[in-house]
């Protein structure tokens, strides 16, 4: 049979498509990717839920004579176990790195996150050896909360022993940083380079409620020789009101005070296909995510230079400089 794989969205290689490719090749099928063919079966992989209509429209328009499956994270469609636990076909994308999950789910129930609803409570999923190709020295882990994984220490030992360049794609949970986890991360940092080439660890500060945990975690990492300049914190904005708020600026100022690298992420509702962002929130993200901007001028000055009179008035009303 002829199998056609279609990658709809996402910058990284699509993991389910690589697993489907490996499984079908094992069955003796012909697999086509980014190549024209008249397929018997079509798989369309979707990462972001807002692109699901696009994928379904694509299926109806071009492949009405084929068996079509639209799936992926965006639809929460799971692969059968014999395909889920197969070594991915990295040659499909020509990837020089391996990728996968050691755990699924999460211990948290953050209201802005779809993981608790789709994957449930955290559980062990697979050993790294299941999806790591020994030809690769680079590894991307998609675990939603790696340090909460039942086998986090065992997995770090594997990474350190094999001296793999690592990227924790989803970041790490600052609330789980203590002397033990910090000690292991310090060993990891000392013995394995980061995937991006920068010696950086990534965390999140999405709710002011865990400010104490952020402060404590930064200091604990610092005590284990992981300085603040090697820590980047994503902080989610716009979830509660879909607009810029005083709390957004407060969390930014806390991160600046701690000396870590802040990065603003604007909330996007997974159930919406069209987005209309608050202009002030977009300006805030543009100001925060370019260090030269927030280090060079106040936010109000940044807004003023763009002639945004209405947004500047909103800042004055909030008493934000």
C-alpha cells in the first residue's frame, strides 16, 4: 500500500508521523512524505487544536478517495501501543536528534493547560532507550513535568552517562526544585551541553500564587552553581482577562529582580481558531522578549515611541511606567 504522511503545523518533526512511518515500513508499505502520490492511506498530523479545521478541510478537498486519518496532539488521538512504542523513523525528516516522552500527564491542574484533561495524572511512559537512536548525541524530551516523573533520576543518569545534549522542550517545574533536584541538574549542566548550544534551564512563572516557590527555586539553583543568568522563565499573560494587567508587570519585575531571563507568552485559547490579541499585551510581549528593549527603556517609553496614545493612557491609569 501507498502511505502519505502530511505535516500540518509545528516547527519540530512530527513524532506520531515518524512512528507511523516506521511501523508501515516494517509492514512493507511504501511511505511518502512531501511527495506527490495517489495514496491508499493518508495520515494528517496536527499539533495545535486551532489548526484542526484546516487539516479536516485538507482531507475533504484532496483525499476523498483515500482512507484519511486526522490526528495528533491537537485532536488528542492516540496511537495504538505497538506503534506508540516503536523507534521513530528519524530519516523521514533527516533529523540528527532523537525525541520522545519518558512520562505522560502531570501532577498539576493548571486551568490554562490542556494536559490534565488529555493525559491525566503523571505516569511512566517509556525508557529513553526506546526512542533514542545511538547515532544521535542530541535528545529532545517532551515530558510535561519531567521532575515529577516517577523515574526522573534514572532518566537523568541515562542522559549523563551517555553525554547527550538535552532539551527539556516543555521546561521544568520550579516548584520541584530542592537540594536534590538542583544537585542533579548541576551535574547535568556540568557534564552535558544543552541542546540549543546555550547552557540554559527553562522554567515557568505563570501564576503569582507561587512567587515564593520561584524565589526559593532560583536561590536553590544558585546555591548549586546554576546562576540566574542561566535560568529563563516563561510567564503566561492574558489568561484571566485576555488583556494586559498589573499582575503581568509585577511578575516581570519579580523575574528582573531575581536576575533571570523573562519571556512573555500570550495565552491562546485552544478552542478558538481565530485570535484577537489585546494590542497592549502584544506590545508588552515585544518589549519583554527583546532584552535590549526592556533594558534600554521603560515600557511606557516603549509604547510612546510607537505613538500608541490609547495604550499609554491605559498604562497611566494602571500607574505603570
